[in-house]
C-alpha cells in the first residue's frame, strides 16, 4: 500500500489511523467474504461473546470508523463496498468458507434479535441484506461436497445393480439350459 492510500479524502491521516487502514485493507484483501452489521444495542460483553463465536469459525469481527473502512475498501480494490458503510457498523471478515460469517451472524440475530446484517461482500461483489440472508442459508462446503458425491455415486450404484441383475439372469438361464440338455440326454 502506498503512503498516499490513507490520504484518500485529501486530509493527512495520523499514524494510528494509517495503521488501522493498512490492517483493515490487508484483512479485506485476504477475506473471501465480509458481512456488514449494525452493532447498536449490543453491550461490550455481548460483542466479546460474538467475537469469540466468530473466532472459533475463523472469522474476524472489527468495529471501525466508516471513513477508515471506506479508505480500506478503496485501497483493497472494492470501492463499491464503501457505499454500504453507513452508520455505526461492524465487519465480520471470513477467510475460508464464503457462508460462514453470514451463517454465524444470522444465527446470532435469530437468537438475540440484535445485530442485523446490513450488506455483504463476496469475492468483490457487494450484496444487499436479502442476499446475505440467502448466503447464510447455503449448506457448508462439506455438505455440498457430500451431496455432489452422493449424486455422482447414485448412477454408478444403479449401474452396478443393473449389471448384477443381468449377470444373475444370464447365469440362471445357462443353468436352466444345462438342466434341459441333461434331461434330454
């Protein structure tokens, strides 16, 4: 990141703000998905509990000033993401399975009725709240792979059954023919 990346708005940022922008830029660049949430109404203890839940899934949750988050989004090459950073927001950044941040936050919202998802970012594409909800309902990668394996295995199992049936029928036909020849002789 260049020294001017933190100066997106034209004002000179202090070293702490520049460092915060650089850290968030790095996280946004590495993240496969991000979910923007409205954290108003949560206590510090609830935020820490949420962070702990997210951490176990490999997700970072950061609360950062919107101006710094916008600068980081532009530096990370996703300027469209800065448009959804309005009001007090927290960012859940996932680095592996795309749906994990959305799934964990959706479950948290379902239980606590707090922390609604506002928007999201998946592989450079900005999502609205409805798309984030849809993303949260997707099965995990492992479940999708299991479904694919089952789908691929099903025709093979049917083929094996059909071939077994054909060979069994052929064997019984040969045995009946042999018995018929033996009876005729």
